[in-house]
């Protein structure tokens, strides 16, 4: 066998070993163990007890380093990877912004749910398209939803508290028991939307459109309703106590106000002008 052939064979063997990390680690460990134990043999023979005592002391230090430094490195790595994942999810939402397609809608919602798993609720969803998606139980507390599209979405028990949802389209969505407490939803479109037992406490709903909306047992107390439209809406058992800007004329075309809670002055005016609305 020539020298060049031997060199090629050795190089191939080394390459094959390095491709197997576990085998490489074992070989390095065996080699270093032989080297260290060989160099330390004379000390073992001369003063085994004293030398062994020092070895144990070093071992304790090594364990301490592994426990502290290892855990710290693991935490830093995990936290770094988490932040990278969060950034990736947000970047994907930005990529799909203003893209009106089924794929964009489903991928955007998927990224929202992943952010929720990381306890992220404040998400920039301005001009995002999320029609016909399943968003039930999603938490969007404090998010910016201005001019986004949730039409025909399934958002039962979704949390929109404190969100900015001005000019947002919720038409024909299923949003029973959704939470809009303290939300800013002026000019929002709630036409034909199911909002049974929804919570709109202290929300700003100026010029919002609730035409033919299902607001049975919804809580609209202390919200701002100046210019809001309720034509053909069902307000059975709805709570309108303390609602600002609401007038009897705004409610004259609703389907029903039966058992609805109203301020005394508005209730008296409705009794006088539109008594049929308070009946069954």
C-alpha cells in the first residue's frame, strides 16, 4: 500500500468518525482518560489518599459549575429561542397583512394562537384578514385590530378587552360571550353578528353598526353609543344602564327590548312612544 493510499484511507476513516458525534465523543473521552490517568499514575502510587482527596474536591467544584453555569446557559438558550419564535410569528403576521385570502387568514390566526401560548396578547393586527376562521377563546387583550376583517369568523368567548377595533368588520361573526370591555370600536361593523351575553362594559361604540345583531343578555352598561345603529337588533334582557349617547329614537327599530335594563328616562320615553318594544 502506497503512502498516498494510506493517507486517503485514514482521511476517510476520520471523516466517518466525525460524522457520528456520539462515537467521536466516546473516542475523545477514552483518549483523554488514558492520557490523564497515565500522567497521574505516579501520584496515585505515592500518596493515593491525599491525591484522591484533591480529586474529590475538584469533582465537587465541577458539579457546582455544571449546576450553576449549565442551568444558566440552558435558560439563556431557551429564552433566546423563545424570543426568536415570537419574532418569527409576528413577522409572519406582518407578511400576511392586507393579503385577502383564505391562506392568509388561517396562517394569521395560527400565529395569534402560538403567540397566546407564549402569553402574548398585545398583537398588531391592523388591516389583517381573518374571515371564516376559528378564533374561539383567543386572547387579544390590548391588541390593535383597526380596520381588520373578522367577518364570518367563529370567535366565541374571544377576549377583545381594551382592544382598538375602530372600523373593524365583525359582520356575521359568531361572538357569543365575547369580551369587549373597555374596547375602542367606533365605526365597527357588527351587522348580523351573534353577540349573545357579550360584554361591552365601558366600550366606545360610537357610530358602530349593530343592524340585525343578536345582543340577547349582552352587557352594554356605561358604554358610549352616540350614533350607533340598532335597527332590527334583538336586545332581549340586554343591559343598557348608564350607556352614554343612547336615545329612544336609536332603539325604535329594534326587534325587542323585552326585559332589557334601561335608564329610567329612556325607559319612560320608550314606554310613551314605542311601548310594543318592551313587550314579549
